[in-house]
C-alpha cells in the first residue's frame, strides 16, 4: 500500500451520496486488503491525520461546528482526510478553502466519528483481534505525535479572530 493507492481508495469512496454510504464503501474496500495492507493504510491515515493537527484547521472546525472539543477535533481531522487528497492538501495550505465544499458538505463533518475507526474495524475483521489493539501487531508502525497543534493559537471567545482566520467559512456558519 502506497500513498497513491491510499488516495485512490478514498477518491473512489467519494462517489457515495451520504457519509454512511462512504463509510460502508471504505469498510468494504479495507476488508479486501491483507492485514499488512490495512496496517499500511492505517499508517498513512495516521500520518495525514497528524498533519492536520494545526490551529488553522481547528479554527475551521470550531467555526463550522459552533465549537470543537479535543475529541471532536480528532473526528474532524479523520473526516478531513476522507474528503480526498485535493481537499485535504488544499485545506492544509489554507484552511478557509474548506468553504468551497459548501455548508451542507461541511455539516457532514459532525457525523464523522466512524471515519476514525475504519482501519481498526477492518483490522479486527481480518484478524479477529480487537482493532484498538493494533499497536500490538509486530508490523504496526508508530508515528510521531505532536503535543500541540502547529501554527498560531487563537482565542475561541474572539469571533473577530475566527472570522479573520477563515472568513469564507465564517460567512457560511455565523450571521
């Protein structure tokens, strides 16, 4: 499994109409992979998920959802990875580019918990070992986890700061 294959699976999943259909598609696709391929997919996913651990992305999520806890941000970043390579990479460069998806698509980010567990579920399905114990597998590759998001912190009480950071996204969600 390489990054091209990783992004191809995600790109094909975007044909789904709903989040649930996309998750089902991804679950089926991951179920076709070997244990080693699932671990590689998971490694790439975790790298991308960590790449999105930025203050700008968190501000966008906060703006869209009217608040965003630590756990909510974990789920939001998973949703962002599963928007596909183009959306993901553009958002990392400029978080306000997410506004281009439109309010309806962005609201789907609040239904994103299952995205985070896709690889753990596929691993469990293939191996019979609880997916959350995947780190026990000798082929599991750890990644470096940041202590804090990268970039410049922001004040969640300061709406002007949120507006300045992601003006187009702010327009979609705040009056």
